[in-house]
C-alpha cells in the first residue's frame, strides 16, 4: 500500500471576505497544503458563493494547489472558466441534478490540465461513483449535505471512505480520498483512520484564533 501525504485544505468559504487576501495569507503561513474553493450556484445547492473571478484572485496569492469544488448545474459549461482562472483540481458532482455528462466533464477537466475529482452528496450511494473511479484523481466524500459551512459531520459516511479505499486497491486506481464538512480534530482522526488523506476544513480553521494550531490539530500533531 502506498502512503499518501496527509493534506489539509482549508475551505475559504469560512474566511473573512472583507480581508480575503490577508486572511488567506495567514492560513497559508499557518501551513495549509491546498486551498479548497466552494462554488455554489443557488440551483444545485441552496446557497450562492463566488465564481471564477475569486478563484483568479486567489491564484494570484499562492502557488499552492487550488482545489475547486463545483456545486453547480451544468458544470461542463463552466469548467473551462475555472481551469482558466487557475484551478489545479476541479471536482464535480455525480447526481443527475447536476445536469451534466459526468464522464465528459471529467475528460474535459483533464484536457484542461487539471486533476479531475468526483463527489457525491450524503444521500447518494457510493455505487454512483464506481463506474468513474478509473478516471478520477480525487474522490471527495461529502460528510455534510453541501451548501453551507458549519454543519455536523456525518459518521455514516465513513463506510464510503472505506469503500473508496478498498476499490482503489482492487481496481489498481490512483486517487486521493478527500472528506468535506464538519471536519475538526476528532472527525479528522476518524476520517484518516478510515482512509481519507485530504481533509477540507472551513469552520475549524478559520474560526480558530490560532490557524497553525488548528491545522496541526487536524493533522493529529
Ligand atoms: C459544504 C462545503 C464545505 C464547507 C466546509 O457545502 O462543500 O467545503 O465549506 O465547511 P465546514 O468545515 O465549516 O463544515
Ligand atoms: Zn467543498
């Protein structure tokens, strides 16, 4: 079994948008490995966040990987703009409500030079991802229903994390396993134990007084 590096990806949704550059500077100085950018369109999820212009602004602040999570309808229409804005990885949803051809979107992401991620809502069975696993670089297991930060982690999703790990082994596939939603030092430990190696965290990092301490705590240091 290959050991994958453990990566902490603060979700900028919880950052201070009045002082975004300064706040992201702090979180990068504190040791964030990636930045996670949540894109919400008010259709696929019941919230609206930000678009490619903010991704481009963040791109100008760091060379560290930008992990873009598209919670939008018609991702295929917008993928080129997020790639152009500087995304390193782009993750799309598998649910039919996302209204795109999943396989075609994953191909498009890779053709644009980005890592391709696939994700699913808590209510969606893992089987929905299975046909696509050989074609992804990242499997994101949502541990809350997407749309808002600050929700509680759903431990029942760990079964999906374990399944992602088992299938990576049996298929000889090669993807990171990422969790998103309600990640704090306790739930990160549970997620790592079950096989996750990329931890997205909004509230538990940006609402902490000490970002470096919060990031170390997520790593289990
Ligand atoms: C949820 C988003 C998450 C969210 C995580 O819709 O995909 O990335 O920002 O926030 P916390 O860590 O506060 O649950
Ligand atoms: Zn996210």
